[in-house]
């Protein structure tokens, strides 16, 4: 299966970003995990010249970026295929009304793009805007397109947007036939647009039998894949178009939450008025603040054209996934801004550690995400996948906003067990039910007594060995066993909480364990003195107030080292090798140059700082055996420990 995004714009379209060029599109597609990308803007002569010069054929009707033009920065995914596409804005009079309709065209080759552009040039100006405005009836554009190139695919774009679309409230049509007349049968697919999702479209029976496609309409390469198609076909133009025409091999779409689209509900942006269709109707369509006509949103328009109730699902409807861009997910899970430096640094770190963005959003196990990005982001992605998303709808050109974790939840998920706050002061006044609320999804009614455990678990609970490791697959009650053992140590053996250390692999698991212990042992006070956390968190506690550099700083240092040594290669690759060496892999096996390693370490020493891996190494050097808190060490998921971490447990 692969992901395709066929409606995008280059820097030759109005209001687009400067880096709307092929190397950046290629790079971002790899970072996102998109295998098929539309070129956009095929009508623009300068863009077409770039396509001709920078792309090479890579299968029937598809192209790929010339190898030598690929950006040097590391990106996780595979090189995308490009398919020739473009969007045309048709503005014309029909049945006495002005119509403005955007149409997306897919073409089988650059030669076809040359031919079609030559014919469009005779009709209007295709030189000043990558998405040209032509005084051409949509039906006539369709006829001209098929006449020039029978293999072309013609798709009405973002059909519900108010101002420029087939079904747009202001200058669209009420039916397909009104717009395309005798040629309606040549339309096989419609683009649902950012403000609508498939269930909204399923309510309109006129769309039955058409493939519902979704694309980003990105005006900047970083926005690629906001919406996309999921396909299970070969990576060629004929196979792609066949899937769009017949639905065979078309597996569904990736969708924005429709509320996030900037025309979901009705309203006036400048007046701060946002209304549901029913509220608009009650007000007679007039803004209660300025008295002018309200901008009607997509929900309203769908409501007007729908002949089925909400929730109707036609036979053969394709599945879809509602996702949001990863930086937005990070922001919505941590309460910081999506454009902020921290979010961007974490985004880079996640791509680096976990693979392309779509893999992270759709497939990577939540535990792995927690390991790299912490408990809040992991929980945010879990909720996103489960559809547990708070939405504030967009209206009149203002994008909607999603939120995944409330500020209280963020504080709880991260604060209590964050790297820098292992033992956050306990505020007695906090009511307990808040805690239970956070853990509601999996809160056990009451912590199990040791008697409730099976024999191996019971053995683990009552062992007298100083180090207890519980190895078992997920969901087999490891945390339960560890909690029971700690309770047993405290209640039966009189061990002081301050002598107990429990190691987990994620901050989330640490939080869960702490919460369960609090429930089991009757309050926070008993648990506060225990050391519970990830290896990193515990090392940090051991080493005291060390300066820890962020992944972004580490990358900057790595890049400086490379620059100064005059070596080739990316900073991220260097960091990866350094990290492997620090985790016990031999330098030979990583292919890491000792000089680069030394230069990197020297720079850290100059700064008096450690990176994450140093925390472990330095932690090992301390004589931990004498420390009281290591009298009783309990480790969750022992089998995952690498060499360095294992030594730390044994020492
Ligand atoms: Zn458009
Ligand atoms: Zn567009
Ligand atoms: Zn108003």
C-alpha cells in the first residue's frame, strides 16, 4: 500500500512558499512517507521547464527527481514518484450566474502537459499563476482536456469550499449535471477537500459511484499529505488512474478532521461569529454583529444538498483515517505551539528515530513513541488513532483547532515523572479523583492482592533477590507483578520506600506504576520516596544537577564537528553512530571515525554538558551499590535492556 498526494502547488502559484521546488517536494515526501506526489501547476511554462530538466522517467507516466538534485539532509522514506498534475480555476457565467469552480487534472506525461497547455494558452493567461484563472466553462475545459488527451483524469477540486468549487455555496452548482452536462459521465472522482470528510459526502446520493479522493492542496512542501489517498496498485500512471476510475485498488483516504478545515461551520471571522447551520438559519443567514450575509460553511452546504441523514454509509464506501500533521499532534499533546522551536526539534528527533511521519501517526507502536517522544505525545497519538480528539471548528477562512490532552492531563502525564522532576513535591490538597480520572482508561478497580497472582508471578513478588526483573510480553501483568512486589517489600518485609528503585522503559509506564502504587499503598506519601522512572530519569537523579543538551543542540554540535573536520555526511547520521557506540556497539561496527567521536565529546566537555547517552555512561561510573535507593531494584521489561543499561542494574 502507498500514500498519494496529487493536488499541490509549486512556488509559481500565488501565495505559496519559496521552497515549492522539486528537491524540497522530494525531500518532504520522503519525510512524510508519501510515494506518489502530484507536480501541481503543469500549465505554468517555467515550472514545466523545471519538470523537464529535473525529473527523469521512473515507470509509465511517472517520474522521479534526478539523483544529483536530492537534498543532502537525511530523510527516512523512499524517493517518491511524481505524476503530472495541475489545477485550473474556471470563472464563467452559467444560467445567468457567475460560477467559480476549481478543477484538478492528472496527465499521463510531460508531453501531454505541453499539448494541453498550448491549447489553454490560446484561451487565457497561463504565465502569471501556477493555478491559472481561465474564463472557461468547466464542461468545456473537460471536453478540451479529453479531446487533447483521452487518458487525462479530470477531478472537481475541494468540491464543498464556498467560493471556488463545484458545490460551493456562493458560486457553485447544486448538481454535477448542472455543471458538466452531457459530459458528467467522464467524472469518476471528486475531491472532498479539507473541510469535509467521507461521512459528510456519503449523505449525498449523487456522489454514489464516484471515488472520493483527498489531497493536501499544499502551498508549501511541508504541508504535503495533510490529506491523501491510500492506494494498493503499482506506482504507474495507468494503474493510479484505473484505481481512481474504478475504485479497485483504491483503499481509502487520510483525512483532516473536517472541523479543522477553515470553512467547516458558518460565520464571520472579523466579527468573531461562528455558527452551526441551524443557528445560521435561525438568524436568517445574517451576521448578528455586522448585519451582513454570513459566510456559509461546508457543513451547512452539505446539509442543504444531502438527501440522507447524518451517519448514513453507502454500500462499498471506502474506509478513511482521520489524522493531523505530527507537529500539530505534538502541540496538541504538550500544550506548546506547533511552530515553536521545541516542537520542531522533537519532530525532527521523531522522524530520525521512528521513520516517516505517516508511519509514526499510523503504525509505530505507542510504546516506541513514548520512548522517543515522552508520555504526552505517545498518549496524544494513541488518542488520535482512537479518534479521541477535541475539535474547535474552523469558519470563514479561519482554521479549526484540535486538542488531544488538556493542560491538567499534560501536567500529570509529564510533570510527575518528567526527567527533571522525578519526585515532584506532592500537593496534599489535590483531590484523588483527579488522579483516577487521568487513569480512567485502564484503572483497575482495586490493586490485586498477591494471592491473585499466578505461581511464577507470586515467586517474583516474594523473591528475596535484590534485583527483580519481570520478563513477559505486554498485557501479561508485568506492572501488576512489580506493584505487588513493591507492596510486599513495604508491607511484609518492612523495606523503606526510599530503598526501592523501579525502572521502567517509558515515562508513561513509570507514571502508571506510580499511580498504581499510590492506590495500592494508600496515598502519595508512601510512594514519594521511591525512585521510579526510566533509566535516563534515574541516572539524572543519581548525577544530580547536570546540564543535559537537547537533541537539537546535539545536532548543531554534530554539524559543527563535521564542518570543522571538513568531512562529508549528515549530523544526524553522526549522532546515530555516536549513540550506538555509547550504547556498547564497537566503533568498527558503526563505521564511526574515532576523530569525529572525540571531537564531539570534546565539544560536550567544553560546554560542561552531557547528552542522553552520556547520562547512562556517567551513571555507570558512580558507585551505585552504596546508594540506599538501590537496595531493591525492580525492572520492567528486562529483555529490552541493552548492554549499558544491564550493567547499571547489576552494579
Ligand atoms: Zn483550488
Ligand atoms: Zn489548489
Ligand atoms: Zn459579521
